[in-house]
């Protein structure tokens, strides 16, 4: 991102002939020492629309130069996972967004150490990652949701799930995960009733190797395979 062209995300933003910079945006410009320079500020709504404004040096007001709308890609990259503890959650959102995850589902399991989310904070992290990586679409962040409810909703939408399971005889690869939802369990393992649910909903499983991965590591691994598949 050049000093003359700055990108900010404002979900739900509508076109306006005049832009008034917000407090955090002004602070960002000052931190990067470009507030006092003439610049182009691009506002993205996170759903494919972008609006470019010319902002004079040291001004909080910009004038619309152009706007455009991009169509959302038909491919998806979705993960459903237990909620990592501490800053590992934001790390997963950041890296997963940069790699192109389109939807994050955060599930609550019996062994879950963490069962809460701050959606506003996570959306902000995703927006910063999308801006840094030059993306036009923000990922959807859903949850917390119980495993049973998630499985029922996925079935009603006819979405196919793949469970990361070290006991599976099928090796994961970029081809067999495309347009599926990767299911990542809790680090404490599944309870008996949860395994019974997975069997009941006939969830297929894939193997990612012998080493045990943390939640966020498994999520980034899956995101990398999604990205590799989209490039091939």
C-alpha cells in the first residue's frame, strides 16, 4: 500500500460525494505520516464496492473521484472451529483472512476452554487484514454456536463438511476440500456425544499428518490449502 493510496473498510458504507474521515482513520494517517500529504483514500464496504476519494493535505474531508463494484468470487473457503484462547483467536482471524477464508464459524464444544467472542473486535481485525492484503471482501464471522446447531444448519443448507482427524485414512489435499467447510475440533478432544453427532450427520474426515496441531495452526493450514486449490 503506497503512501498516496490508503484503504479503509467501512462495512455497509454507501456512496457519498463527500467523505468525512473518522477518528481512527485520521490517527492511522498521522501514524503513517501521510495526513499532511495529498492522498487518495479508498473506502471499501467489505462486499465488493469501493469508493475512491481525493483528500487534500491536512484535511479531514475528501471528494469522490470514482467508484466500482466487484462480484464476489464463486469459490468459498470456510472453516468451523473451536475458539482459540487469548490472542490466538485474533491471530487466526488475521492470518485466515489474509489467506482468503470467506467464513469463520466458531463452535462451542464440551471441552471448549473459551466460549465467548467479541464480534466487533474480530471484524476490526479482519478489516485490517483485508486492507493490508488488498482484498475487497470481508469474511463473515459467525458464532459462538453449539456443534449440534451448526451441524443441523449445515445439513439444511446442504453444505458438505470435512473433519480434520488424525485417524482418517484419507489425506487432505487442495482438491478434496474445495467449497467444503473444514471442521476443527477442540484441543481437549471430542466427547462421546459429540462423536456420535458427527457419525449421525455422516461427516467425512481427512488426515493432516501425524503431528497434533493447535486450533489456529489447523485453521491456517486449511486456509493455505484452499488458497492453493484456487490458484491451480
